[in-house]
């Protein structure tokens, strides 16, 4: 059993989530391995179990991309590897020209050491959600329709944030910006993204106006959503 109150809470949450998502066998596995997961926060552990449970459920459904089904006797390493391989197989099936999105509103850019990369196909959108542990991968329909644009924010190839841009009535809005596990993004990263958007505004044709937050709005606790400071989460 865990040896601290915080560990007990983390362990109970992981086991309960595993049971709700994928049943008693996965809950049994979670009880054995929840506190062995090499990540930091309780939120990261929860996200890990959420992602793995997708693979477990796919195993139960005999999904075509499952190469080896889950059993409760598997090690943490085996489960982690098989889950990652399944997620990548799903993403790869979404690659290809038939799954391409409309051209991004604004091109790729590098600003103050951050790469701002437009996501231009369903496979990469799925990967962004899987690796950042939020549900941006479910935005496929909106992005395909040209009503929404998703950008992966990276530093030295490492994902640090995901930004969403929505179009309404000829205006482009910074809808949200989120870190791993839907964490609030450091103000410095948000400021770089806002600076980049402002530069795009100056270069954009008059037919498209761009609304970006004012400097005093950069401390909004849950992101920036269509001109207000409440925001929405990606999951």
C-alpha cells in the first residue's frame, strides 16, 4: 500500500479510473503498478492510465491494430510499449493525402526559440493529443471544415504547448493554449504565441481580422477563449 496520504489518493484515483475505463482486470493491474509509473504529478499518472486504457479497451474489442492483447500479468514496461505502439498505429492509419486538412491560416514560424507548427493532417493531430495527453485529436471535424486551426508549440523538437485558433465571422481568435495534461502554459510561452499572432495580423489581408489577448490577459488561469478570459480545456 502507499505510504503517504497523497500517494493513497493518487493510487485510489488511478485504480478507480482504470476500473471505470476498462474493467476489473485493468484495475487489478493498475493497483500493482500505479505508483511505479516514472512521471511526476498525480495528473500525469491519471493521463497515463487514460491513454493506456484506450489500448486496453481496443484489446477487449479485438481492434485490428492490437498486436498483442492486454493481460493483467503484463509488466509496466510491456504495457507502456504496447500501448505506445497501438497509438502510433492508429495515427499512421490517419496519415496520407486523404486525411489532409485545409492549408493552415498562418505558416510555420520560429519565434524566440519556439517552433510554431501548423498541424495539417489527422494523423499528426492524433499524435499531438496522445503525446500531450489532452483531447485535441477529437477536433478533426472542425479542423477539416476549415473552422479551426491547431498549432503544436515546440522547443528543440519537444512539445511544450498546443494552441487553437478559431474562425468566426471573418475574424480569427486565439481560442486556447494548453500544456501537457491540459496544464496552464507559462506566461512566457503564451506571450511568444501572442507576439507571433500579432505579427500575422499585420501581414494578413483586410478580409481577415485577428483578435489576440491584451498583455494584461496573459495571466488567465485556463486559457484564452474567443475574446473572454474563461477559456476552455482541450479535454
